[in-house]
C-alpha cells in the first residue's frame, strides 16, 4: 500500500476524476509492459485503468471506466484464445461508493481478485 499512499498524497488537491486518472496512469506504467499483445489493450478516453489476466485461455482485461463525472464502472473485456477480432465487454460492475479515490480503487482491486479466482 506504500505506493498507493504516495500517489494519494501526490494528488490530494485534485478533484476526484483527476485524482483517479492520475493514479490509474501511474499503475498503467507498470501494467502495460506486462501485456501479451499491446494491440489488445482496451483504449478510450474514459478507460482509466486496464489489467490483463488469463481467464481460462481467453485474453481478458479488467478495466476501470468513467461513465460520467464521478461515476465509475469496472468492466471485464474478453476474447477467446485463437480467435480474431475485437475484445468484447462481457460483464460490468457499478462502483457504488465514489466518495473517495481510495474506495474506487479498492473496489477495482477486490473485483480483480474475484475475476482471477483469488
């Protein structure tokens, strides 16, 4: 949790959306080199964070997305192994408590553990 506390301190004067974006960007600097195929990464102005994981042979990403100002969802994107085409959004979870960046990121981390089966 040391790095998260450091990032929260660095962004303490930012509004919620900017704070979540800044923290997500820092996490993405570490996650992006781990992607098996860089072209698979879900991208978009409102996709703040994407972590790739193996989901029974499928290429999968768990994303933190902003829907509206201070409104977030966590989404699961997948494509079956050995298939061509785009990733498809398979499932979404609404982030209900968006009062603090820490709570949004904690929900994301808990969902990531769930989809990984941890």
